[in-house]
C-alpha cells in the first residue's frame, strides 16, 4: 500500500518536472510589444465585456485635494516591497517614475528635453564637456537639500556597481572620463570619446540621495522599503499584499503640486483581470493591451473612458542575410513587397497602429523623418506581382511544385520564429507565411518557448524571425542596432541587437559623425542620409510599431494627455526608452 | 514502531530524490535567468553589466557537484536565498506573503468538496435508482468535464462582472487593513465564494462517484443485511455501518489531495486575482528563477510526502489489516 503511494508521490514529482519542462503549456502569455518590463499586453481572450452599463466606482473620493489616483502600472499577483530603483526586474514601478527624478526628462511626445532637477545643459565648443546647471531649493522628501553631491554620488555608484540597473553603463566606462561638481549646483561630464547621444541618457538618469545610500552596505540587495526621493509622491502609507498606497512628498519642489493626495496601486495578475477592473471604472490610469478597445472599454462610458495608442518601437521581420539568397537586398525587398501589412495589422493588432514605412521609424520620430527616404521606400507597399518579377529576375525559378529553387538547388523552405504565447506576433507570422505562398516561398511557423527563441535569435542562429528593435530618444539607437558593426557580435554570442549581423560601412561612418556633433541641423542631415541607407539596404523588413498602451478615465481626474493635446506620452509605466515620463503627467493631473 | 521507522527511512529517501531532481531539472531548461531578464528588458545591457548581474544572482562557474552540495546544505537549513525574478527579495519573504491565501483557499475547497461529495455519495448510494441517484452523478460529471479555466471565466463574467454579486479579484477588500475584525473576516469570506465555489463545483463529482461505488459494494455485505435485520435505525446503518467502511478509499484520496493544495490552484488564483502561490510558480518558471522554483517545488513535494505519511499512520489505526503487510 505505502509503496504504491510513494510511487504516486514520485509520479507527481515527475509530473511537476514535465510541467516545468513544457512550461510553455502553463506560462502566462508574456510581454510582447512595448512595455518590456513587467507589463503583459498579452492577447488572450477576454469575455466580451461590452454589454454592461458602467458600474459605480470603488475608489473613495470625498474632498478633492484628498483624492487618490488608482493606477495600473504593472501586473503582479501580490506586491513585494522593493522600491530599489536599481533592481533589475522586480522593483515596483512606482519606485522609478514617481519617487525619484532625473536631471531632465526626455518628453517622447514632443521630442523636447524638459528641465527637471537640472534647469539647463550645455556642450562646450568641441563637445568634450557636458554641463548641467542644477535647480536650487530642491529638497529630498526627508527635508535635506538636493545638491550636486547627490548627482556625483549617483554616477559614482553606477560606475562602481555595474550590476545596478541602468541604461548608461557602457557610456560611463567607454565614453566619459569623469564627472565633477565645480560648485553645489553645477555638474560637468568630461568625455574621452565624444558621444553626443549620451546627453539624453545621462540627463534621464534618476538621482538618489547620497546621505541615505552611502550607508547601504550592498545597494544591489537593498530593498529600499521607505524611499527618500525628490519625486512628487514618496510616502508609502500602506503596503499590503494586494494594494499599496504612496502619498505626496511633503517637500516637493514644484509649489502647489501635486494636486492630489496620493496614488493607489491594486495588484492584478494579468491583463484580463486588469481589463475587467478598467471596464468597471475602478482604475483611473492604465497601460494595458485591451482587445477591441472601442467596444469593450470606451462604449461603456464614452464620456469618461478614453484611450489612444501611439506607435512605439518597431517590430520587424528579420531575415538572416547569412542565409542565401537573402544576402541580396533585392530579394529581401521582394519578400517585403509580398507581405500584406494591412492584413497583418488588422488581424494581429486590431488596426491600433498604422504599418511602418521603409525607414523603419514610427510616428514617435516624425520630426526626424525624411520625406525623400519615405518616398523612395516603395518596398513596403504590398505588390506581389512586382515581388514575383524581382524573384524571377534574381534567378530563383519555381520548381514543379510551385516552390522556388534557392541558389543551393534546394526548394526555398524556411522557418519563421516567434515566441510561444505572443499571440499577436504569432498571428502576424501566420499572415506572412500565407503571403509567402504567393511568392513561391514556403514558410513554416515555429513558436519555441521564449527563452529558446531568444537564444536562437540572439546568437544569430535563425532563418526568419519576428523581433523588436532598439529605441531611444532619437533614431540613432535604432539605426545603430540595424546596420552598424558596433553592434555586431560573432555568431553564437548573445547579441542584444543586430541579430542578422548586418553592416554597412557608410552607415557606420554616418553614425560616428552623428555621435561627434551637437549641432541639430547637422544631426538632422545625417539622420536623413541614414534613412536613405536603410531604405536602400533593407537590412530588416519593418512591419508595425509596437503600440504604447494607454487608457484613462476622467470620472475623477482631469489633465491627462489626450489625442488633441498629447503634451506627454500617455502610458503609466516606464520603460528604458521613456523613463520617467510619468512625472510629466502626475504633476499635471487634477482631481475633479 | 518498527513499521513507522521503516516508513520514515523510505520517506527520507524520497525527499532526497526530490531534492536532487529539484536541483537538476531547472538547470536542464533552455536559457538562464539573466538571458530571460534581458529578453524581458528588450536588450539594453552592456556585456559588463550582464557579467555583474550573473555574479549578483550568484551564478558561478563552480563545478555542478559543488553547487549541488551547497544547495543541499542550504535546503536543509530552509535557506533558499534571494529570488531572481524579485531580486533582491528573499524567497522566504515571497512565499510568506502568498502561502496563507493558498492554504486558506485550498483547505476550504478541499474540506467542503470532500464533505459534500462524501455525504451526497452516501445518500445517493443508499437510494440508488432514485431521482437523486439518476440526476446528481451525471450532473456533476457533466460540470466536472468542463475545462476549469472556462468555467471560472464564465463565473467571473456572469456573477462578478455582469451581476456584480461577488468581487472580481483579490482575497479581501482593498479598502480594509488585515486584522481580526468582523468586517475583514466577512470580506475574506465574500472574496472566497467565487474561487472556492468554482473549484468545489468541479471537484465534488469525483468524491461523490468514488463514495457511491464503494458504498454500493459495502451495502451488499452480509453485516449490513444483519444490521438491518436487527432493526437498527436507517441512519445508523447508513453512517455507522456502511459509510465507515466505505470511506477508506476516499480518505486515502483526501490525504493525497492535502498534499496537492500547494500546487494545485494555479488557474483559480490567476483567474480570480487571488494573491496565492500559483502566480509565483508560473512566474518562477518563465523567469528561470531557480531559487524560488526550487523552494516552491520542494514545498509541494514535501507537502505531498508529509500528507502521505500522515495517511499511512492513520491507516494503521483505522485498518488493522495494514499492520501485517
């Protein structure tokens, strides 16, 4: 009897092991586009929630200035108290975009660098010294004054401890020689290797107080339970497993702001639950993927329920140029012309965003776009007839079964990768593989588990794959990640970008020149040329921008960025490419 | 006593095997925690940072045997270190926030469905061929064959969203602070109704049918006829004579199920945003959070083994025949 039961127990263990091995089966669909950190805009079926009248709100609002804004920044089943903004993955989002502030905020919606803890920046004549003038009379939330010492300390800390999460690691070691404070309210960065795009990254770094952090033995394992910051909301007044509350900073430097008492963060484990709460009017501000948003959300209260989704960093089809005949730009362009992007957008993205043009830049970079390059990039238009002609011309003739024969004499059959559970990408891939039939190319969809997908792509061991692209304050990061030898790693090593290991020497030279100049006119000119090179080379095939998800409810608060007045990006979460834009919104919101 | 000791030895062996599997299995998954993290952050790390992160997470290139011994030592002391997906929070801190809710939900659903299913099974078997007997087993079989996820979503949509009878998420109202007040306890109960109710609905059929079939077999025994012939009251025959013997298989099953409480409620917790361990289990696996994964899987296996041990011990008391095997 007992033996039988031990066997059963072992069987259970093995079962657990199977679950573990085949974890694709139980895994919650993970983050796909946009918010890469903890958001999960997963496309799972939500019950149709369009049939119900708006329910009364659960949030308490009595006196307007005592109002609390209910926000969904990230998805977790229970909160674990960690406000360490340098924790790689698990810090609560409130820790960065609410409690701490940077020198300047790059406002992605307007393209401006908004003065924040610093009032101005300047480059010297040969771009070797970058100077920030700091704001005076800023206090930390414990009443201590903020000075240049805190800024110097923060950058010292990041250089000494590379395991602390930041975006500027390689700049601090490779480009910057040192930083100093000539007086209490000035900070200078001296460059040994000139790199002007460093401005945005240095300016965007969140600053921590020296007087607190210098006594922390190991900042990497510090959970920072009672944060001291300069941000508008710093006081954690309630922390429970399923909700926490952060109230306003008693010493905030913007007089009279914030206009309301605090923020409430209820925990939801996934999109479905957060979306139900949103449709129920329980949330004021959210950044979730909502399927069929007009019907499932807006229709429930058209007066107060709003959204707009702007295109963010691009999602591209990467065809490995090491796989012949895709070393030829013309063949890649032909493939691109065979893709019906309208259909892809409709099926995979609910038409939330327009397709990308051949420059690969979404609307977030509209001030940079070269009309000439866009006009020259005809290869993102759907035109299977021309595509077939181009493939014929490249000598890829069709075999008896209608499949073209590649240069190696074998039929053109390739695997298209997309991570398991990223349903929006997977359905985009299905459309692409159907489209490719018309070109005589056979594409099989392969959806490995996320980690194994990543391994194949990052190490350059793939044929075709869908993937994201690098974002930044300017298109510099995007083009560097697509066609520069700076981002090329040997096959078999994990590369964060440039997975096809593509390089154009002309682009390298332009990127280099761009990094040397701080003259906007010259930068614009270089960027125009880079766009033209991308359009000519087609190193990867732009499909659609990953939307920045943003929903807001005006029942209790006003002052959100709107489609008509997009003064700042809408999403309540922060990602490396737009941290910490939430500050711009939180200081404008007013209770009704 | 000898019986008990021999069993203990076997259980210790089982625990050691599970500890070892627990160490080996996560490491056979493709990828590692740092590359999983890079994926979630969409790149943006310099090689120096990646190296530093690996170090901070405690990844060494030490021989596996050394790592294994170190792991065993820590496991015996119950120290699972810092979680990776929630770095730098301690694994024990994460588990302690979620364990209580998982246990509460699991114990309540298991007890209710066991008691309800067993009693219904007894009644149905006693009046076999009656209306209840023709309706209940097939009805619960029908409900039980629904995919749980679907049933739970349906309940959430109808009773939570459309009718607004029950709260749609969490274990208690966000506006309350946990404490021994009636208001808080009431809130916990109301929040339990949907998650527990759906699980009970799905699982009660199993208990019922198991109980019904053993009851029918027991009812055919001579001593039941004897008891009836003696003119004992019906309820006494039903419960004291028949059920007491028929319950043994269900009881074994109950013991086994106790062990499954810790790992068996992932879907319930996810659908109803219930702050339990299930979500962490899934996240630990996707994020390659070895320390958290190991702690959770170990807790589950130890719970199952412990439940078995207890059932074994109780069996010795309940059924004298076992002692001689």
